[in-house]
C-alpha cells in the first residue's frame, strides 16, 4: 500500500510548448505519466523541493539529459 506524502513536480516545456513527462509503470498504481519531481524531505518546502528536482544532478548536463 502506498503511503501518501507531499511532493513537488516541475513543468518542463520546450520552445515549442511540448511538456516533458516521465512514464511510470508501478505495481501499486499502474501505468501513468507525470511531470518530473518527487516526495519532499522532512521540513522541505514545495518551492525548495521543486527547485532541487529541476537542478541537474550531473554538472555540465541539463536536467533533461
């Protein structure tokens, strides 16, 4: 069973207006599409969580690579 928690998502648009989505296929909820993001850490604000998830994790690469 899934445990509900607060999350932050980021809307990524390309210059033509296409929305960047991830495809998930999880046993608990099945196939679905969602914007990049994830659960918030304890004490993390939605704004800080969204900013952290939009930041590249690998220097020199974009968040979308």
